[in-house]
C-alpha cells in the first residue's frame, strides 16, 4: 500500500511517499481503508521532535531514541472498513467510520488496523470523509477538558487559541453547554471565531485579555501560549484553569500556583475515547457543532501540508485526502 512515512526526525522534507506492506487485522481489529486524515499539531511535533527540554527524555523514550518508533503518522482519520477480525462484534465490512488512533498514527497510509475497543465510531451520514476526519483530535481534546470544568449555563469562559483545531471545537462546545464565551485569536481569525458562536472576540495582537478587567469562571488555553500569571489574574477566586499543552515545567508552575490559591488548575493529556466521539457525532447530527477545515491536500503533497501547519496559523483543521 502507499503511505507517507518518516524514518528520522526533522523538517517536513523527512516525509516520503513509499510502498509499504498492507497490514492484516488481528482477531479483535478492523482493517480500515483510509479516505482522509489530517495534519495536527501532534503530528508536527512528533515529526520534528519539537518538545520542551524538560520533556525531552520522556518524549525520546516514548517516540524512539534513534528514530521514530512509529513511521506512519496521522492521529485521526475517516474511512471504510474493508475487513474485520473473527472476534469483532460492533463493526462490519462496509461500515464508514472515523477514528482517533492518536500517537499510534496510521492515518497517512492507505490502510490501517484498529482495535474495535479503540476510539472509533460510525461516522455521521451528513458528513463526508474529509469532514469526519477533522473531528477526533480537536473535538475529543476540547470535550475532555471542558467536561472537567463542569461548565453550566451562564458561566463565563475564555478560550485562548480559539481558531485552532481544539479552539474551534471548544468555542462551539462551551456555547452548547450554555456558557458566555470569549475567544482569543489573531486579527485574521476574528470573524471565524465569531461565526462559531463566541459572544466576544479579543485580538491578542492588539489587546491583552488580562488587562480589560474581565473575570472568568473558566480559562482554557488550547495552545500553551497564554501567560499563567495573566490567566490566574483573570480567574474568579474559585475559577478553573485548563491547560491543553501542559509540559513538565508548566505542570510544576501550575501545582505551585494551585497550592497558593483556591483556584483549580488542570493539565495533562486528553485520552482518546469512543464515548467522546459518539457524543460529538450526536451534536454534529443535531447541527450543534461542525468541523472547521482550513485547507485540503492530497497525500502526495504531505510535505507542503506540514510546511503550512508548521507556521502555526492554521484555522481549524488541515485535511489530507488519502
């Protein structure tokens, strides 16, 4: 089968289109013919081994010392099941699915094997494969963190990085839960964030959100670029700070800050969950949320797609047609 692989860490040019062996499903696995995948921030970090110094050793152990342990990236995908293992009960040949293999990857290949117990679900009939591929990473991550804040009607929520993959879902989900949402993004993305339901939009190139006197119940930093001190200053006394990109150094700062206040600080990793995918699917079918797609590329242009995402200015998701 055809796949975009990488055998060493580096720039987008380390990605190459090659013929590799087609996988065979185990007894509890399904074989998915991949129609579409995406380039996420996680894919870019893994490809370039772009990690903070405090995270270097752990990341090297997890991803591979001499080179990538997993050569095919693609942490979210959509496609059609071609065959199933003898123990699979919840899926059958021909099912159209979307999935979140996360750091296990596989989306950059024409076929991938996934356990039926992993984060995989039947895709919505009102979405094409490109749209379905752009749900799992951003949607699962936003939902994971917002659930921990127990957002209710009337709560004031600020979302920093509101125009990215996680941010665009966070804005929509927070509005669905009844919150008053303020999105923080750049000038060029203000209209997009507003169109997703944000009540207010702050242009971080012109205004520091922490200096306008507004106080929030919840602050969600989706990109790890907001100052922790600014966020703490803008939270209510018993407010909740959510950090999607909590490196070891940031985690230590968060623990220290939490010990000296009544505020709750939550970081960590959003584990892929099929129950989250099913919840997102339901909201999409009801018209409550939608995937945001910035650009689309064929697999043959995977290098160009990674170059674009490397710039750090994508709106929502960048989709790859496999």
